[in-house]
């Protein structure tokens, strides 16, 4: 008999497994929290710090930075969708194996700009060789890549931010996904790159890594469809359908009825809470939950779909969750050791209890970011990703 799952049940289980129902206990390793999220988006590091901190009791941005730069239990590198993420260092073999096994689409660059597959492999190898035991700025890394490959890699042909970048940079994310590169500590205002911690015996073989990644994705964000998985990874939809079909035939995933449509969970993982999660939460830019939880129309109901998304894309606004769905947007403006958090509810008035919880959440965001936070309820006037 097919298991039937409602949005409320799925939402409650996802929030529990994301430590958004109840924060992880003090002393829980930061890497465990990031692992439960399947990575914390870190294009803006303060947003990643907030994503981790609101899920773990007592954790501040200093703890996240210590995990990154001191004990190196976290790695900042290119993860899902080719975007910058924090990932547990212990899970790099899995991530590198899975990400490098995802088929890539056609190059967005014209023929005279793009690199061949052979050239891409040369660049990735050169990056790994150049970063062994050192931290280099992008300019220094570029010089090292050109010296190891040839002048063609340094041709200024890539349009980028009203400028031109050298050809080699179009595969920078591939170097991160393969384990040849990760971010190092900033040198003043400049980003640096280095090699991630060594892992033996190397990346998990692609097919096995993909199977495990699907299982982890479904445990964190299921029920989900192959299309949801493909969107989360920025992978081809047809490829994801074929991948899920093979896993179903092998008995590694099973089908459920989710809000009247077919979806998938990891095999045997069919227990869901009875009720939905109640309460107020604040999630920063590009929080993993806001990006991965589907269907998006259920997570962003009604007016929230227009107000809290940017052209249908999640993450561009920090969001207010009320009882597991998006019910507002927020923005913080920091001045020294103080920050003003403006929260704009959407389509509802908060109850007295929810207002108290919102105040506690704002205070917690301030603690994570090591600032004294002040709450203002009103219109958020800045645009997406401001």
C-alpha cells in the first residue's frame, strides 16, 4: 500500500532533520549541522554563519570560522549548482565523487572562448599542483596555471562584470568540485585558494557517490521528485529521472503519494510526524532549507511567492518562517556591534506569541553574528540579495 504524505508532515520532518524544529544541542560538532543541511551556501559567509548558528545552540560565527580555518572540519568550496558552500571536510570524498559524476550541459561560451575537455583537465591538474601547501590569490593562481599549461589559459576572453577574465577561470568551480581547490583565509580584502585536507583513498566512485547523495537528499528534503533533485543540483532533468529509475529498480528508493502526486523517499524511510511544526524562525540569504524544500508553491504560499522570491528563485531574500512556511522577509543593517533587523510579515498579523518568538529569533541572530540586535517590524525596502 502506497504511503500518503501531507505537506504538513513533510515540512515537520524536514524541519526536525534540519535542526529548525529544535536546535542541535550544545557541543554538537558544527560539521554535523552542516552535514544535515547538505551544505551551507556561503557566497556571503555571514549568511552561512547565520544558517549554521540558528540550527545549533550556543554556536556563533567565531565557531564556524574556527571550524573553517583552525581545525578545518569545514571546507569552503564549490558545491551543489557550482556555487560556494561550506561542506564537512569528512564528507569531501562523497561530494567530489558525486559532483564530478553529474553530466554537464553545453558550454555557455562561444567556441573561441570555451575550453576543450582536455584543456579543462589540464587546468584542474595545474590548479591542484599550484595550490599544494600554499594559499594563493586568484591573480597568483592564474600566473601559476598559465606557467603550467600555456598562454592560451590566460587569454582575457571571458565576459565578467563589465570586464574580461582569463580563459582558465571558466573551470574554477570544477577544480573545487573535484577536490583540487578550496578557499583559504582572506588576505586582507583578497580571496585566497588552497588545497583541501587530504582524503584517502580519494573520491568515492561516481555511481556509489550519487546513490548515497540521493539517499541523503531524500532523508533531508524528501519526499521529492527527480525534477526537484535536478533543480537542487542544477543537473539535467532527464538524467535525474534515469538515476531515480535505477535506484527504484534496485530497491534503494520508494514511491509515496505526496500532496496527491508521486514522489520518492529513501527506502524504508516512511515515518513522518503526525502534526506540523509550530513556531517562528528566521533564515538568512540562500538558506539550504528555503532552496531545497519543494514544492516551492507550498513553502512560499500565496503572496509570499511573489514577495519572497526573485523571478521564482529562492534565496534572494532572507525569510521569516511561521509554522513551517514562508510568511515574511527580513533584512539586517549592521553598524559596528549593533544590528537592526527589519522584519516584514506577508499577508498576516503575528499573534502575541509569534511576536515574542520573533523577538527571541532576532536576539539569536544577533548572538550568532556577535552583535546586539534590535527588532523593527515594518516594510523591507531593499531589493533581493541587498
